[in-house]
C-alpha cells in the first residue's frame, strides 16, 4: 500500500531530537520548553477532587461554563476587554490546537499567511496543510528582533488572508509594544486580513513590561484569534489545556473545526482550572517567579563567553556564541549535549531557510540546581 503524505514537514522535530539526545547522553535538558518542577499542590488537589467527584465524562464542546466565565472575567480585569463566555470563549486541547483550528477556519487553497520568523515550528505546516502559502518576514538579532512594519506591509497582497504574531515571543523573548499594535492596526485597516495571536506566555513577562495582547486594540480585537495556554502559565504542559478568544463570527467558524478535531477537553482539569483562576495571585505571581529564574540562569552564565540581551518574556533565553566558535548552531547544539552535558536548541531551526546567527535557545524553566549545574558546564567553553 502506498501512502501519500499531506504533511509538508515530515520527520521528528528538533525538540524531540534534542530531548532524546539529552536522555541518551545524560545531559541537562534545557532544550525543550517544559518546566522541571511541579505545579501548585492546590491545583493537583483540585483535579483529584473533581476526579473523585465523578466529573469524568465529556465536557461541553466549547468548554465548561464556569471555566469560560472565569477566563472572560480574567481578561476583563487584566486588559479591560470583554468577551462573551457563551459565544466568544472556547476551551481547547492546548494552544497548538487553538492555532490549528484558527488557521483551518480561515485558510483556503491559494491564501497567503504572513509569518514573522523565527517562529514556532507548527505554524507553517498547518498553513500548508490547509492549502495556504507561508510568507516570511525575517527578524534578526542585529536589530534585536524588532519588527519592521513597513516590510510587513510590503508582503501584503490580494491573497493575504492572515498575519500570525507571538508575544511574548518564542524563541527570542521579545514582546510587542503598544506602538507595535498601533502600527499593525494601520497596516490592516481597510483590509479583510485576520490576525492570529499566540499569547501562551502572557504571564511570563519581565522588567516591568506590559503584556500588550492584540485584543487591547479595538481595531485589532474584531479580527483576531487570541490563543492562550494554561500549560505554560501553571507548569502543566502535559495537561494540554488552552483556550481561544475571538469575536462571535470568528468563534463560530473556529468551533466548526474544534468540533471535529478534539470535540471537548478533559473534564476534571477544566473544573480545577475554573476554581484555581478564582485566586488572581495564582497567575499574577508568575512574572516575578520566572524573572527570578531568568536572572538565576543569566547569573550562572555571566562568566561565560556567551553574549546576550536578557529576555523580556517567555521562559527562553537566547545567547550568541560568536566569541566561542564558528560552528553552525546545529552542530554546536549537538556537541554541547554530547560533550558538555547541556542540551539546547539551535535558533536556525525556527527559520524556514535555517538562518544561522550563531545563536542558541536555552529554557530556564528549571530548578535552581539544574540551572547552576548547566551554568558551570557552559562557563567551561
């Protein structure tokens, strides 16, 4: 039997490759983006409570009502933007599903979607699977990965269906500003372009920066799918629970995909999150927690020959190694794992043409002992 694959980027992802390499060589895994510490005991107690209470059957397709209501309330309190929990909030199986469903809802054969690279590796394959074409705007470390909105504007054609954004940004750790939103709004004004905003790190933001969700700009809200994640916020990436906020007309189309993709999300965990979110400190304390982690990691590598600009958000730190070696970033990442005992991600994998700016991405969502050990090893280079 011959199988003709529709998948444009076949093969194992770099994250799986580096995690396996770390396991094979006993290296410290600062590559894949997951914490090495557990979530709040209160959260696991709530999950257990609802398991024992018998909340173990299908949840409503859009998510349980209490969770949709508290998500809407949280967004209103943080950003002053209202979403109707019945018609504009959908609970999904992780932000990756939200991104997939949003793209599938709007992208058709021949459409173009503008991507700002480096970008997370799931974006382009989903566009291609839906018959669309990724159109790239390349951000570089030379200008601190800042967006040149005139270049973005120059990429827009009559076939442009959407622009994808990510703030705080993986892998670079940059964040969008209010002025970025204003410039984006001017670019899409008088167009039918949709926006898909990956905001899974919304609470992991540092140095007094604000999270400028696209929903905070009225002209952007009406055309935007906001994709969020509880996994990144509460250290439970394995639970795969997220949500999508979008105006009713967009949500109607989004749910047509979600209905046949996963239908519903794990029930007892939804109830647990609904209760956990009632205490705002459970998410308002996250920025300080991760800023301490970032500072710890940077302190551990301060005597190394790496150069860097401290991440503004996310739980990733990019470092430049030009003072150490001229190796390409993929080869160095493999060598660091095998010989030094620290696994990382080469940033070239986030570019469609594998641009090599001699930059590595480290995940600092790790316990202090792991960060200290990694720092010791990296300082030997």
